[in-house]
C-alpha cells in the first residue's frame, strides 16, 4: 500500500526536528494498533524503520525503500540479536493481552528481560516504552500491573528508557474505542458498579503518536516516566454518556453491586455477554473492564515542558475517529495481530480494493467435501 495513503500526518506541526536522515529506528509490535500508526510517520520524517514482527504470517501494511522487515520472538535472545544490531532507538510496543492473565504476565516479563539484555549487547542508545497509567495499589488490574512491571524491568539497564504512560487510547480501530462503541450501539442498559466510577484521562491516538515521535527527537533524556493524556478528565460513566451522545444513542445504567460476586468475575461474565455483539475476545474485554476500578489520570505534567502542544479533548478525539470510519480510512486496527490459534492459517492472497484491503486464507480440513460444505453454508445470518 502507498505509504502516503495511510499517513495521517499527525506530526506535521510537531515542534521537534527529525534526527539525521537514515537514523535506524526499530518498532517492535509493528503489526499492532500503535505500531501501524507510528511507522508511516517515522518513514515520512526520513528515518530507516526496522519493523519487527513475531511471526512471518504478519505482513507489513506498506512497502518503502526506508522500511526493513525483521522477524523475532522476544522470548528468544538468538532471534533478537540480528534485529537489534545497528539500531539507534527502539520502540517497545509488545504486549500479550490475547493470552490468559497469568500466562501473559510471565511471558511479558521474560520478553522484556530478553529484549533489554540484547539491547545492551547491541549498543542501543535509547528505548521508548508505551505503558499504562494507574497508581500502584490493591485495585490495580492485572493488565495495568503487568505493563508497569515490564516498564520496571526495562529500566533496570544502562540504556536510557523513556516510559510513556497512557490511559484509554481513542482512535478508530483501538480496542478501547471499539469496546465503548459496540457497548453503546448494542446495549440500551449497561450494568454498572460504583467501583467503576473512577477517573480516566483518555488520549487521542494522534496525540500518542506525537508524543512517541517527539520523545525520539528530544535529546539528552534520561530514564524516567512521563504521563500522557488528553484534555479532559472524566469518570467512566461520563465517557459512556458523551460517547453515546455523539452516536445519537440513549443509554441507561443499572447497579449490579448487589450480586455476590467479585469484580473480576462480574467483568468476565459481562465480557462473555458483550462477545455476542463485538469481535473483541473475552479475555481482552475482561481485562479492559477490570481496569475501570482504578484512576488513570496524569499526575505528572513534565511532558508538557518537553512537548508543549495542546492535546485533544474527548469530543474531538471521538469525532475524528468516527469521521475516519465514515471515510473508510482506518488502516490500523487492534485485530492486526492474529490470534495464536490462527498460526496454521497462511494468507494465500492480499489485494487492495478501492477503500479497503481484502485478505484470503486457506486451511486443509481432513474431511470429505460432502461433510464440510453443509457446515460452511450455515455461516452467517440465520444459519446461512
């Protein structure tokens, strides 16, 4: 795909200047939502961008002379060494939310240990990590706690590690945005717990990208945490109400605190219910819902002294996302990372239509056509 077509030009008015032309930047998690938005911006600003994918079945969204494609699993140091060689700065955008909670915590921590160890060997000059906001306490969700632990592991090195922490990222295709939108579109009454009325500072994807690029282009930064957020601080009830208003929907809330179950269990049950309407897997949906019990707001504004642009408010962020959907200009989606169980599905063709990409996949089924075809015809609608 044409790089210019998928470049949203988020950084055109950024106050920083690009590093020398040809500076090699590594983007891990290159097929993820943030990676897909970040890569075109870096290419446009003259960097040589090495895109790291974990599996070869994950194909890049564009081709360009300044793009390098590499494959490595952070659980293997041997695979990481050739990928990190010759890199100036690395973006660490790896997160394993598709796995079960206990599993992804351990995998994430091991991946971070391997990555920073090899980064030191290869002389990387800086690592930029995007994590999650939230104060450390007993209410911190497994998801947010895991991200903070990864940040701590990365920081235990000689390399300067700049950690950006964000709350909900608003943009067409992000998991949080899709969850909110689908919840409102398919539910007039939404179950609610008093514990869910924590405060949140959502941030637009375009502002996240500007912060990521701006930090790269700011010299002499040492290891530290920067909080990034949008203009508004809202409760989750307010977020849903404002989003619903933009969609011209009416939603009501009903209290479920009387149900004698833990918050984790209730989130899991509601995630299973939502799965009837939305494509977000139950485990990801459940993890996002569990995060509602923790305040996720910027308690440090130091980033504004380095990158003093005005972040977008909630209404503008959602409105821009909805406009991109209406224009069929969503080239980055949380589903860009294929599920683990799709490992045996190999793409046999990909082609660009007028407004969208089409992927075709093939798999051998050990059964006769006469048995398979009746099952296929039941796909969709009221049994096909």
